[in-house]
C-alpha cells in the first residue's frame, strides 16, 4: 500500500508562481499541541514485537539444529557391579517396563538393521531406496531435531513399513541429565513424531550406546527409568562401525553375525558422509539374503505388536503446530541469511562508492582552477526562514544572516507561533530582515509564502534553529553560475555535539549525509536538499509548482521534482550551516520518524520516473533505485547484522562472530575517518563510534521499521515540532555553543 500523506492539500496552484501573500495572520496565533507526545513508548511496540518474533524464530532454529541446549559431553566407562548379570549377558533388547528386568535376543537368521541419528535429507532417501530394492525392513532411531526439520522423510519411513524409534531430541548422553531433562528429551521427540507421521513409538535407543555388556552403573539407572516411561531399550550386538568409514568390505565384515545367529545391526544414515554405508548395504542385503537371512523391523523379528501407536486429537494438533513452527523458522532463517547477504553487499557497495566517488568529488571541486561558471555569483539573495515557536533560537539565526558576506534579504515567515517568535524578530530591528505572519499551515506553506514575498531570483532556505557562517550564503549560491543548476545542497553540521546523542549525530552527519551528497552529486541523483541549508533558483521552483505538502519530507520531494524537470542538483561543501540536533531520544525519534516516512512517501510519489523518458527517466532509473536501496532497504535489513551478532555471541561461534562484527566496524571506522578528514573535522569524536553502532543505530532501525509499518498499513503521521534550546550561536565566523540557560561559558564548535 502506498504511503499516505498526513495533511489536507492547500489551495495553491500546482504550477506557476506561488500565490501572492495574503493578509497577515494575527500575531502569535495558537496552534495544535505537539502531536503524539505521549505515545512514544507505544511506537516501540510493533517494531519490538517484530524483532522479538525474529529472535524467537532464530532461537527455535538454533534449538532444532542443536545450537541451543545441546550437550555433547561423552562420559568414560564406569563400573558394572550394579547392573544385573542377565542384562550384561543378555540380548540387545532390554525391557524394564512395569518393574521387569528382562532382555531378548533375535531368532537365528533374523537381522534387524538399525540406523541412528537421522533422518538425513541426503543419505536417508538413498538408504531407503536400497532397502526397498531388496525388500528389506529396518528400524530408524531418529533424533527430534532431524525429525522436526525433515518430517517428510519420517512419513516415508512409516509408509514403507519401517519402524521408528526415539534417539532423544538432540543426542545428549543421558547419564549426565536429570530425570526432568530425560523426560523432556523423550516427549519432545515424540511431539516431533506426532507432527511428522501421526505416531508415537515405544522403541528407544540411548545416544552413545553399544552392546548390552557395555551397560554400566551410570547408564543402567537411565535404562531402568526409561522403562518406567513405557519404552523398550534397544542396543545392538553387531556394530558395523560405518561412522569410521573403514571401507565397504570392512563394514560388511563387521555387520555380519557369526554362525547364522540373529542380531541387531548398528548403522548410521546421518552424521556425515554415508556413501560407504549405502554401498555396503547394497551388497550386504543380497549376500545375506542368499544365506537365508531375513531383514525385518524389530516387531516383525520378535513376533510382537507394532511399536507404533497412532496419535490423534489434541496431541496430533500439537505435533502439527510444532512441525509448522520449525519449518517456518527454517524458512524465515533462510530468508534472513539471504537478507544478511544482501545487506552485506549493500553496505560494502555503498562504502565503496562513497570512498571512491566522494574522493573524486573533493578533488574536483578543490582544484585551484575549478569554477562553476565564467564569473562568480554576486547578485543578492532572498533567505527564507520558516519559523514556528522558535523564540529560543531565532535571534541567533537572523543575526548570523545579517553578518553574511553576501548581500541578502531575510524573510522570517512566522507560521502561527504562540511563543512570541515574530515579535522577538521585529524587536531586533535588524536591517534587511522582514517578518511575514500566517496562520499555522506547516513548513511547505510557510516556504511558499516566503517565496511569494521574496524580491530576488536566488532563494536560500534554512531552518529556524540553524545559524550560518558569514561565508555560507556566498558559497551556497556560487554553483548558480552554471545555468543548468537548479538547486544546491549545503553542508549541515551539528552544533550541539557535546552530548552523547549530539556526538552520534555529528558522526552521522559527517559520515553519512555529507559523503552521500558527494557521491550523489557525481552520480547526478542527489535525493535531498537539506532543509537546514539549501538554495534554489526561483524559476526552477516555479516550474515544479513550489514546495509541496504531499509528503512529510518536502525537501526530498522538491529535490526529486527538480531532477525530473531536468535541473542539476549539486553539493557545496564550503557552505556550512550549524543546526541544533535533537538532544533527547523522544525528539530524535520524532525527527527521524518523519524523515524516514517522508522519504518513503517521496519515493512513492515520484515512482513514475522509473518508466518515463528524458531527465525524469534517468533519475528514476538511477536515482530512485539508489535512494531506495541505500536509504530504505539497507537500513531496514541492517538490523540483521546485529541480530546475528547477538545470536552468535550467545550461542556461537562466538569468536568468529565477534571478529566478523569487528571487521564491519573497522570498515565503518575507515569510512568515518575518511569523511572527517574530507570535512576537516577533529577525529576525537570518533571515539564514540563503537557505542554509536551498538546503541544509536538500533534506535534508527526501530524508527525506520516503524515507518515501514506506518506506510504498509496506510497510517497517517502528523507534523511534530521539536523542542529547541537555542544553544547554537554564531557571533563570528565560527559558531559557538553554550549550555542551555547559561551565558557564562562559551567555546567554539568544531
């Protein structure tokens, strides 16, 4: 579903010059309170639930792949003095049900082939094919993990007349386990069997078991307890030792009983390469059949009722639900792995392009002979400052403009402020500064009002919480010496970078935004002229209908519209502006939520550029895919890096996981250092980069995820005013910052 806009359309025309100014609104008109302020905790709900669901799927997948709760300890042999002699000297079938202590041997010339550790998707079908070819039956002692992952093979086992036995869920040595864990291993395996084939079984084989005479004081109590749970324990008296891969002839020799006796033969259909087992089986069966042996399942060999009991009702539904969840977890994990590969490719591609193209851009514009046109731009400029309740910072803003080295007129458009913003600006009585009042109608309407009142053909737009350096306007308008340029993006910097959140945003601005703009400049598809510092040619704005309120990202919307109209959009690195970044998580959330959702709206609005011709088509087939991949898809998939990091750290392989994450961090650190060097920023701020990747980036993930959810469900998002403190100043060429509420301590930013 398309992202939906949040505001009614205005009455302005879609093309041509913006409307003439109306009568000024009453000063300090009241406006709606900050929307959704009390709902911040709820914003985390849906993304948090989704992330929890992803983690649950990974946990389930790790569980059925023996990565979680697995116990691979193998104990040494113990004494045997507590094991009854008739068990040690008896057959391979041990029955301790109902207080019995008996063992059974197979009749002569009866062989029961048993296969452990499966079902395996590669080798079990080949074993079954050989058994079917020679009309033989067998017993498969399956693990719950493999049964859960390959239920179709269990169904085939049962359908072809073979018996299934329990080999625990994830193959631990039960002598190390409590009775509660043993019950869990059995019941979980039975749950998987119920879901896979609709049966339960009374046959059990303990992991790491051997002959009956190998029973000892540690394993015998387990066997007795297993009997109380209704199971017959089946060990073996002929071991092919196929797991050692001794060769086909040796497997056949070891599996063949002596003197025509009956036997339970141990083989494996899982746990590694079993091609020798399959080849040996194809020779073993016909050779012994010619010698009068019969290959049956255990119940057939003993003349006993089937070990299988049908499962119906609630237990069957539980089993089906379990199999469904395991299959879903495997599929979802597979998609996540693909997503991880995609995001890895996107991240490396983006970093590679940023490093290559941003360096090329810097070298080009810093050449001594570089010029935008035959002569520098000296004509006056109209600076539009939309302001809504900016009393704390508007003075710094307009004073920085009046100190400009380039001739400017400043138009402050008061958008129905209720804090005296308009009166404050008028009381300053600064030259070439005008105030235009209007009822609260939003930033796009305020910019259009300012444009209608502007006297000059070059228009600079900035935010009411931003300050310019004296050279900013001059540097910002120089690209207009090229008549093909319709808009220019300036270099927005974080002024309040002393706080931790501010420092993280400072890294983001320098590393992400500015490197991106250099890259997009060379690719001629820059997606956004920042609202804090941007310049436009009036004729370009008028051709596309002025600023639109169709999206929450009017700066991205107008930039894309200019590209589609054939204008060049470039980046002026020396046009520095200092903006006040949000200083709380709630304010940061509000800002980035609007940016993310607005960018998605803008992409959707301009989607027709994908199929159009000319400049619009070029932007649509180059710019829109890049913006969608790098600004929407990549951030959406990026949490997979941290999800798999967390999973790997907890459940392993921990060392490889940490090394991989450190590798990604190293790549980011290189890009960040390069970006700071290009912008001539101090490297000391990069100290907080690792913490930014762990904490700050997670918040950005949730914001983008919430934006996606809002777009998919067609939700509406209202404009949200950020609370400002006015800490960013520009008394000279370099802005200064102060602690809110304090005038005594001032020091440079930078």
